[in-house]
C-alpha cells in the first residue's frame, strides 16, 4: 500500500503592514467561502422609501397650504380690515383748537385775548405693566403730575387706568411753563429707562405716555375792567357769560384736526401726517373806550364802598350815536379768576337789574306835557305841602309850605306833587292822561329791550295804563311804579340831548374776520320821540336843575361847560323780599348842554352809610366821569351862557330865577 503522507501544515503568510488613514483606500468586503447552504434560511430586504417620502411630502404640502391660505387672507381677502386695525393702533388724531378772536375797545386795545396753552393728555395703554414695566405706573405718574397740574393724584391715576382707550384728558389749558416741567420729568425718566436697559433691566418709564396738545387760554389783560360786559369762557373754552357767550359763534372760529403715526409715544416723522387747519375766530370791536370805562368803574366802585351800598352802575353814552362808551358796575369780578368771584357779582347789573328810577324819570313826564302843549316852562304850578289823590296822601322829599313854582321850578326842585299836577293835564280825565303818558314812556324805550342785544337784559316793567292801580296813576309820573335798567335810563337823556330822536344803544362797532376784512355793525334804529323844539326846551329846564341855586343838582357843575342833568332818589324794592326797603340814588344828564356829546347815568342801590340822595352821592360821580370823558374825547368848552328860566312866580320869588 502506498504510504500516506503526513498532512501539511499551512504556514501563515506574514502580516501586511496596516495602511495609514490617509493612504487607506476602500476596504473590500471579505469574501465568503462557499459552504453548505442552511436549510430554511430567510433573506432580509430593506423597505421601499417611497411611502415615507409621500407622507412627508403630504405633511409639508398641508403646512404650506395653511400658510398660503392665511397669507391670502391677510394680504388679499381681509387686507383692508387688518390695515385699518394697524392704523388704529399706529395713528393718533388730535383736535387743532381754533384761536379765539379778540375783543377790543373802540381804538383796538385788547380787552379779551387768547394766549398759547397746552392740554395735557395721556395714552392709558402705555401705563399697563407690560408697556411701562411697572405695576403701579398710573399711581407713580399721578403722584408726579398732581402738584404740577393742581389735580388730585388719585383722580389722575384713575384716568390713566381708563380701559379700552388711547386718549384721556388730564388737564386743560395749561401754561407753557407747566408743560416745560412735565417735559423735564419725561426726559429724566427716559434717561433712567435707557440706563436700566443697558444694564439688562426692563427700562421702566412711567412718563412716556404723557403728551400735550396745543391749545389757547383766554386772558383779560385789564383784570376786572368791563368784566360785566365781556363775560368769561368756561373750562371747555366756550363763552359762558356776557358778550363772550352771545358772540361765541363769531369768536370761537372752527377747530381743525391732525392725524399722525406714532411709535412708543413718539411721532414717526417719516410716516407723514394729514391736517385740516383750524379757522381763527373773528375779532370783535366794541364801542367802549377803555380809558372812560376805567374812570367810570373806579368812581362807582369807590362810592359803593364808601356808602356800603349793595351795588351801583355807571353808563356813559355818545349822545348823538347811541354808542356805549362805558358800562361799569360794582362790585365786579375778575374773569381771569372766577374761583374767588362773588356769585352775586357775576353778570352785568347795569343791564340785568330792574329798578324804579325815581325823579330822573320826571324828564319824560315834562317832555310829554310840553310836547302836548298843555304847559310851558313858565306855567305856574301851586304846590301844596300835601296832595290827596286816590287812596294816598302824597308829599315831596322835604316838608315845605305851599310853593309857587313854574313848571321849570317843579323840575328844578324835583317836586313830586308838582309833577302829579302837571301830568294830570295830559287828558280830560285821569284814564286819558294815563294813556297819553304811557305812549310817551313806550316811545322813550320803557318796557322793551334797549336794543343792544345783551344776554339776560331786562326790559323793565311798565304795565298797560288800564292795569295801573289807583296809586300807580300818580306815582308813575314821578318814577315810582315802573322799572327800567341803567342803560334805558341813560338812553332817555340821550334822546333829549339828541334833539328828541332816540337812537338804539349799541355796544358793537363791528367785526374783523380771519381774512382781515372789517364789517361794521348794522346802523342802529332811530325813532322820533318828541320834536326838536320840545327837546331843546326840556334841555334848558334840565340846566336849571344844575345851574340854579334852587336846583338839586348843583354838585354836578363842571367849570367851562353847560351841564343838563337831573337827580333821583327813589324808594327801592328789595329784590329778596319784594317789599320797599332803602333807596335808589341816581343822577342823569348830558354835556355840553348847548351841543350835547356825552350822556352819563349813575345809580347806587341801597346806600346805608352817609347821605342817600342822588344829588349828594351820584352828582359827584357824574361830574368826575363827565369831566374825564369830555377831556378824553377832546370836547371844547361851552361857547355860550345859558338863558336862565324862572323857577318860581309871585312877588316873593327871586328876581334872578
């Protein structure tokens, strides 16, 4: 048998050195030696990626579809609505307050004007914890603003917490100095907020939401001068009294509007703005003369204080044109500061007080008697100590023996009894005389508005003659039983001084619109009341009241000028109780008597210290105001002396009277 060779041992090949990482190429997979196949072995296969890709693609498509739909909704379908919402939050609109027109005197001197001011406003949304980064931002801001604005801190905090609004008003019409203080506070908090943010803080700023709106504030440069005529404006800038109220439409103009973009409480300068400009109100020029108004107001205020009277008034009128040169009352008020004003002094008492005039009213009775031709200035009138008429016994202001007076003397000595006797001659019966006198009183303007159109003016009281009581038939001729206001009383004397023609009083000369064009006031209405001859006669009789030593108005004499005037002392009806208590002292007249230019009327209600007669306390006021007015208007002195009219008759009368 052949011999078997022993099995050969395989000598392993020497190991190859490993390749470096850089030179190493792709590693080939180790070959598997074919070996016997295992029975029932399963083959592993990788799943197809396509379903997963489809699912991912579908999800992405759905997400993109949602974005596209939303984008279409925002950019196309609801674009205008979203833009409007954005604008609402981004844009702010403010009112541009129109400058209120000035009120000036006849020479253009400002009596009421407007100056720059600011309305202090706020945006409550900027005081929330999220915006201000302070939980108590409204309280902090309120405490800071309270001493500057003069408003309670709690009230300010409550306004700053107002929900669902971006605008609240904190204070109206503040001065530029107030806004400067607020600006300083805003600057301080802005710097602090910036420094806090730089350190990583939130940068709390409790003043960022405080703003200003340009406005105007009404001021009265002369304080209480002519305050009763001018009136005042309320907190909303609307006229609330006097001419400020009645002429509010002309003075206030038309407000404008401005809209601008803002961010963080600051205007965005590059975003543009829209503006409707405000239209300035018209200027109003009055007939008043500031200097004469000052003289009248100073004189009446001093006498009211001296006499401890309830009040008093002085009216100065241009006799020829009816223009009111001054209308003063005391006590008055300062429209710059109504908080300290006496509520009873607000208003214009010279037009709103109705009172019984007393003997200054006798001039109308005398004009009627002379115009009707039933008497002349020289007609003899025997005046007894007492006169019984109806259910009353009448007397004069002083006790006297029987007087032998002329009709001129009745007016000069202001005899009530003599006036009753003269007025009784106007008709064959007393009712007829009443009707005639009533017709003249109405022509003189009694019982109807004066014509100035002032708010709250009283028309006075004049009953129809058939309604006159038994006593009124005899008291109305001498000024009791009827009532009027101070301007109506002045107008009576202007009518006599103007040759018997009544010119409706006026307070307004004209207006100047925003275009600078001046529009004169309508020409006042003129009415013939008595003839020029009657007016001249009555004027001479009024000179006797002042010029004759027997007259009651000697205290009103003015050197170099002829003066026509009349005193009055009436029983006064207390407006609180409705019964007679105290007196109304008055004086009325015009000068120069030969060529009248100025009419002055003065009345003082219920003087309780010193004399209460019109000649004693109102005569000096008349003289002082009239002298000032004549000099201011440069009226030359009288060129002729008056022809004296007799006051009395009979052998015992003074030959010089």
